[in-house]
C-alpha cells in the first residue's frame, strides 16, 4: 500500500510540475504587436463633415507588383482598405477600378501614387525589425475620386487611419409637395 501511495504522490507532483511549466509559458512575454507598417485608407463623402462612406463594387490593385496585387475586389460595401507600401522603392501606385456598370470603363479608373521614404525600425528583441514609412507626396487622378488627404504621414505598425479618400456624393432631395 505504501508503494502505491508513493507512486500516486510522485505522479501528482509530476502533473503539478507539468501544469506549472505550461502555465508559465503563457506569460505576456514575446511579441504581441503588429509586425507590419501598412497605411489604412478610409472612404469619405467630400464636403460632409467626417461622413465615412461604405463603398461597393470597386477593385483596388497595385501597378508594377511582382505578383497578384489585387487588394480589394468587392461587391459588398467596405469602409476602408489597407494599402501596403514597398520598402525596396520610394513610390507605390494603386488603381481604383469602379465595377458599377456606368463606371466600368477604364477611363474612369483612378490612380493613387504615394511617394515616401522607408526607414528600418527596431521594435524589440521579441518583435525584431520592420520598415516604417514617411509619405512625402500623394498624387491622384480625379475621374471619380474627388480628393485624397494624408492625415498621418508617418506609417508605423499602429493601426490608425492614415489616408482619406473623398468622393462627391449626390444626396437625395426630398420631393416638394
């Protein structure tokens, strides 16, 4: 009986040690931050005080990307899009293609051009290094797009709204009786 009790105690102590080791590994050490610096663009109605828009039937893709560069191909309404920048170059371009029937011609496509400086940033030992960006210039066409505003030009790994894309929106006028 004593040998059985000793085996149960040893097994219990071993289980307790294993649980302690497992729980000790679940601490808050390590990298929990976003490891990418990507600007977030949000859609807005031009002239309306901070009126965010939901836009549907658009496609956004990169120009001169080495692989498939479609960032957004949406039939459902979206309010924002992430527009990654290339750290190996100082310019990145995107095309906004409108998929609505009346705007589906390529002549209505808008082009966004971001000119920026990339710089390495050491986050921590756990997270390592990444590239951050400073946007110097933003050029754009105005076929459907009204204007673009870079509101936070320094692109870091914090998820903040950096760019606003403004569209002219027609509002319905109530019928007069």
